């Protein structure tokens, strides 16, 4: 009877393999976490605010937003969306024809004319979205119908 003796790997090699596997897993986890933190920090640095919303009380077709950049980086507007402040209302999105950017601390008058009908004394949700994904919403009420 020929019995071969098979040896397992030595404890030293097994320890080195476990260390190599742990280091590789740590490097992969670190790179994944850092990519998540990097994308969210750009969004966190962008801060747009809507200071005021102005309508002409006689003709509600035109609207002007006063936008302010309160963040720590240049903010570029991707879109402005409007919907009535009630469940199930349609959303109207207006995208700038040219890139609109606001420097840190600056304000911008943004006149826009959405393809929708404004109604007097109604509440609307206006959302400004930056290219980083940051958005700011404001609920504004259109002016009452002027007396005849």
C-alpha cells in the first residue's frame, strides 16, 4: 500500500494570503466610499435660493425669479419647474436656452415664461435645479385679481 502524504499550505503562507485578501477588500471599500463622498460634496457646496417671485398683477404670463447663490461654488441652473401646490398637478419644466451661472454671493433676475396658465390667488411650487443635482423649492402664491 502506497500512501502519499499530502501537506496543506504552511501557516505562514495562509496568514499572508489572509492579509492580502483583507488589504484588497479595504482598498476596494475605500475607493467606493471616496467616490460617493466626492459626488455628494459637490452637491453640498451648491446652494441656490429663490429670494422673491414677481408677477405682473395685470398679466400673469410673465414671472421673474430673484435667485441667490449662497453656496461656496459657482452654481449653474439646469432647470426651473413649476406645479400647482396640490396632489396630482402637472409639472412644467423650463430649461434655460443658454447656461446660466451665478457666482458665489451673487444674485440673478431670471425672467421666464412657462408654457402654462397662471391663475390668480393660487399657490405654486417653484423648484430651481442646479447641474449638480441640488434643488431648492419655494411655495409662492400669485397675486389676487386686481379690482375692476
